[in-house]
C-alpha cells in the first residue's frame, strides 16, 4: 500500500488507526502524523516509526488526510490546510458532529470529503466506524476509507442524514454499556458479592452475550427467551425492568443523544 496517509491531530483514536493500518500492511514510511505537542509527535515516531510533519506539509504530500482533531479545533485546522490542499485530495473527518458541508465550504471546490464516526472500541480493534460520503466523494473514496478503518473493527455506510442516529447508537453506545455494567456491579455488591467478583461476572456475561448476538444470527428476543424459564429468576428480573420503564428510558436516552448530535452539527456548542 503505497499511498501516503496523514493523520492530523493524532490522539488516541488517531494512534489506533495508525496501529491498525500498520498491522494491515501499510508501511510506516507512508504514514505521516501531526500533533499539537512536539513530545507527542516524538512518542508516535518512536512507537510506530511514522513521520511527524506540519499540517501544511501533510496537505501537500499525503494522498489522504484524516482529521482527528476536536470539533472545536476543526475550523482553525481547515483554515491552515485550505491553501495547500489539492482539489483531488481525499479528506476524512473523524470529528463528532461536524457535517461534510462544513469542510467542503472551507476547502477548495470539489474536494472529496468523507465523514466517519468511529467509537472508542477501535482502541481494541472492535470498533464500529460509520461512514458517509460528502457531495464530491465517490465509490473509490468510500472504499479507501473502509480500507483505513477496517483494521480496527467494522465499518458501515449510511447516508449523512442518518449520522446523528448512528452517533446516538454507536458513537455513544459503549458508554451505555459501561453504565449498565456499573449499575449491575453495584447490584452484585448489594447482593453480597465482593466488587471484583461482581465485576468479573458481569463483564464475562456481557462478552459472552455479545459474541452470541454477533455469531448466532438469532434475534435478541429469541436469545433472551432461551434464558427465561417460566416462573424463574430471569423473568422475575425482567418484570422489574419493565415495571421501572427501562426500555422507555433507553429509547428516550438515545433520542436525547440524537437530538444533541443535531444541535452540535448546527453549531450549538453550549
């Protein structure tokens, strides 16, 4: 893979991508990075063998630019890049809540832009990266984006109009599971288990259930019913979950996350 790829603002997500690309066959000599702090750039060079450059140098020399800066830093970065980006350069944005039009309006006319919403499990190669094409991005640009993100998990294409919903489900999704694990661990302590044992039991249950969901092809209702025997412990617990409106609360929570993503995309950072 000889194309040069630059990761601009290489934080944790950016480093996860670099590591994944190297494992997938990219040569470190074809990977460029930029970082706000010189010591961070030196750390990435020492760890992965990638080359640290300025943002302007990355724009001039890389075939693909991956922007992993914080959303509030995107405008300043684009202003710095715009004079140096050729119109055929693929620009991938991994900044939450930033629509492709925001980039297209600040880059040379015709620049292909792809928006990606990765979630934090990319750090352990189990992420989901949701991909949407901008106005000028075609099939080849989407394929290239998938090649970059597949080493750190799965990818899914959606129209950009569905990105806010995908952010609510996938981008924020891991936090909901951590919240549930935290609550279930507390319940285990209440029931008399030491915290470490309660934690291990819940985490393994979550891993096992996730693998069964992924690999069995069965509907979650069918898998749940297989655990739920008549007049047993599971149905008693589920009755309490329904009584306390857990299903409705989850739906309301995801709607709130979707709505906040829309607000951020429209420029409301408050």
